[in-house]
């Protein structure tokens, strides 16, 4: 499985025009380090996901993007939801199905992104039986077969998979990889006659919008969604229980995807009562920091970013990385081996160009009896540095992030800060920013008190930081 990142660095900068020089250096370094690795995901996988997978408490929520790379006999890829509605409208016109108004009216509704309204109109005019014919023409195509990405899924110990897709690619992948054994498959109708899949111990697939070969189960229009979510207690209870007791990863959705937005809107009341965080895999720069923070705060949904290419190669690499990390021994991903339980664990974040500054702060912290984690000191040659950083942040009590003229331009410092800020929202981590020189700190620091230092600072200048750490250390000891 060849990753385009290690092959052509210029390809990356085409997708992210403002990619900084430091990011290019990091990415080039990552490519060299991972040349012989089984997985080449460039990003951070939260350790919590790996823990959930190992304890079989992780659910995959698969969107249409997971199937979009699969082609039909005529060479066209399987449609996204918007494309699906456009194709259904065209098919209905060709089949001489009568509409209340002009077909162009429905086109305009789709153009306005009011997809549920368009779907409801199409459902009422076309009818369940004829929609079944259309679904079979799209998803029953003999060339529609599980992709290499689908076939990774059976090697990840998910508790189950939710999907809004009508196709049978996920269950097909499991059947192939499990030598013909078909996994248990549920639709919303099955909750009326079968025990909830959460009462079973085996893996399951739940098709939230139905299946193409069972047209009566297909959920398409706004009325269907309302009936399901608000008038079907068993369906709502199933989702409430699942989101309250499992970690869910959304894969195959985009930030602008009406499908996931509608799902999140309907599930927002569940998220507000959920104890665990959930995750969504999205291309970088689809959401700004404020959007991601609100998503984490309001819906407990954290964004895992990947760098986008035409074929979304990194989605496959992300799934492959889950396979690799689940198989690792715990000691391989434990950042603070040898540290005393009572010792404050501190992650140091900053630009590699400010390494001397970071080393000086680390020396000060060790003299105070703390255990600082600095990437350049801790990551050995050949290790996947991004995953080591992720595990270190997840295990830390606090982050000291150094903002300088170098680091405010660093993509990786931003990623580390955002990753830590998710934990800070849950009061699981404190963030202590240090601003070097006259640099203007990022806007997202406005609500956080920071320490400003000259580049020629001495140990006395760090005493305010020491006092803040003492308060945190005291609070940590009182929790025991």
C-alpha cells in the first residue's frame, strides 16, 4: 500500500497551499522514518480509540465517503447522498414518473442543499417499489465490490458498525475476510422483532437507513427521519445506549455533508448526556478552531484531521494504523515509563527551531522534580513520531506550549495544541502557554493566561510557571 506522502512532497503542498516550511520538514522526516512501517497515517490517533478497540467498546460510523472510491460497470463511482438524489431524479424522469411540479423544482431544492426535502418529494412521487428498482440498479451492479479499504475493517476489533449507506460493501468485506461467514445485519425494522444487537456479544452491522434489497426499510425523506428518531422508542433507545456506552468514530463523512449534519443534529441531545467523547475523521482545514471547539464542547465530538488527496488515501492509512496500534504491546506506546505515579507529567510543545528554548525549560522542570516529555529527546529513530506524540499528550497532566515567531507558523504545534485542548475541555489536562519575545499569540489564546518571556530568559523568569505547576500538582495529589 504505497502512500503518496512519502512519494511526492510537492503533492501535499498542492492540497494545502499555506503549508509552512516547518511542516514540510516534519512531513519529510515522517516519510523517512516510516519508509519501512506498515502504516503511514500522518496525523494523531487518540490513545482512547485504541483503548476502546482493545476492550471492544468502539463503534465505526461509516458514511458514503467510504464507498465513493468503488466504481460501477460504467466507471462511475458510487454516489454520495447529493449525487444519489440527482441520479434518482434523472432516473424518475426517464421512467416518465409524474411530479407535482417541474423536475427542475427538485433540482433547485437540491442546489439549495435542502436534501431531506428533495428526498421526501422524490420518495412520495416515485414510491417504495420503484425506489427499490433504482437502488438495485445502482448498488446491485456486479462491479460494485468491497475495496481494499473495506477489507481492512474486519481486521479492526470494532464492537459493531453503523452505516447510513444502502450498499452491502461492508458486510461483503466481512464475508470475504471471514471465509464466507456473513455477520449479523440489522435495520431499524429488525428492532421490532429481534433483540437489540447490543444485547449480543458478537460483532454486528446496523444499517441506519436500510438496505437496497429491502426497499421497505429504506429511510430517505425528512418524514422518515422524524418518524424514526422521535416516534420509534426502540430505535432512539438503541442509539442512546450505544453512544452512551461506546466510543464512536465517524469515517467517510465531510464537514459539509448534510447526511452527517442531520445525524448530528438529531443526536445532539444524546451527545449532551454522553460521558465519552466520540471522533470524526475529516480533511485538514475543513473546520476552523472555533468550529472544532464547539463541536467538541457541544457534541463531545473531536476532529481527527488528515491531509486530503484526490482518493482520500489517508482514510485507508488511518484504518491501517488502527490495525497496527491495536496489535502493539502496551509498553510500546507508554510514554512515561519509569515515572512515579505522583510525578507531574508535562508535555513540552514548540517548534524544532526553538529546541534550545525547549531544552532550557525541560532542564528547569527536571530540577523542580517534574517529568517533562520532549519529542526530540523521547522519539527514537524508526518510530512513528506522530503517534508517539499523540500517546504522550494523552498521558500528560498538562502541556507547556511555547509560542514564538517560529511556532505560530507551525502546523504541528497547532495540532498538538488542539489535541490537548480537547482534554482541557474535560478538565483532564491544563495548558500553560509561554510566549517568547514580542510575537502576537494566536487568537485562541485570548481566554488563557500566558507567561511572556524574552528569548534570553533565565530560571527566575520561569518561577511563575513553577508556582502554577505546584497548584496543579497539589490538586492532583488531593484527587487520590
